[in-house]
């Protein structure tokens, strides 16, 4: 049976996370509902990268299998198909997006190899966490208001310490199904961009609450509440009770999933 990837983006404010849950509205439940309405049959999706309640995504993926004749409304890259196929694709995306809530968008749909897996075939995920210091009503739903003096140099030194680490038990919430806490970080840095301080982190995989745990604990370094030696100890103690997960979810964005 043919397999398809669906690329989605969403504002996570109103949802209980990415993955389907009993008695909760999630990104997956809304996309499955929209597909079921459009095709008049049930759909079950598999997600690429879980995001917690309130977290946003510029790019995330599902995959599904179906024997429906979708070939003419799917294309991996614009330009390889005729204009008629592009029109059919645009019409399909328009119809699905018309059913979906305004804060969820299907961007593209891909026909892939039958054994392709949107979660296990991903080679990296990239997140950004946004912080602003000066009160700004236009950032309150997409960044964390933190009006404190921060030592960015020390925060970047802490971010570099994370790059040299493999075991992220200290930054994983305890109620997790993960059997391994080993992650390969490929990027970990703080930068300024316009009015925001941004933590950019990229890895092959992330644990539950991991980015928020790292951000919250590095902010303690930036505020002078702990020093770099203590931060290093938190990493090596492998005890999540020592980390700070209290930063809000609405400032966290899944930027990209790469295959």
C-alpha cells in the first residue's frame, strides 16, 4: 500500500500537544479529522516529532498509508510535474486546509517509499526558543518575557558544555517512555535577532521537555543563580530534579525536521 508524508505547520497554543491523546484536542486529532471528512474514511497518522502542549512548529510531519488514488495530487518538489498536477495539488491542499482550524496548515504531501518512516528516518530536528527583554505586545504569544539582566557570554559557555554531552537524563522529564537518554547535539547556541534572544538547538532526537529544561537551567546561569561549574554538575548528575523546566511552552518552536 502506498505511503505518504504530510508536512504541517501549526500554532500550538490551543492544543494539548502534537500526538493524539484520549479526551484531548491535539494537532494529530485535528489533521486526522480533516482527512477523514475529506476522504470519507478513517485515517490513522504517525508523527515525526512530538511537541508538548503549547509548542509551535514551522515544520513537522506525519505519514500514513492508503490505497486511495492520490498520485495526481502529490508531488515531492514543484517543477517535476505538469501544470495540471500542480493545480490538482493546490486544490487538494486548499480543500484540506479549509477543513482544518486556522492555526494548523498542511503545506505539502509527498509520495514516499513504502518503508519510509517520518519518525525513525529523520536525521535531525531543530528547535528555537525566543526570549524578549523589553515589553512588546506583539511578542507575548510567541516569546518569553524575561526582563532581567542576563550574561549571554556565560549562557553560550553553558550551551557549549551541552554540545560536549551525550546523556541528557538531567533535562528529560521523569514521566517519559524513553528507554535511552542519549542524544547527539549538532548545534547549541544563543544569538540575538532583532528584538529577541534566541536559543537554537539541533539534534538527532529530543527527550520530553528537553529543550525547556536546558533553556530554563541556562537562564539560571545567565541570571547568576548558578555558575558554570554547577551547571556542569547538573549535566553529569543525571538528575532532572536539579534542572529548571519552568519556562513557558509558547516561546518554543520546532523549526525543521530533516531526512
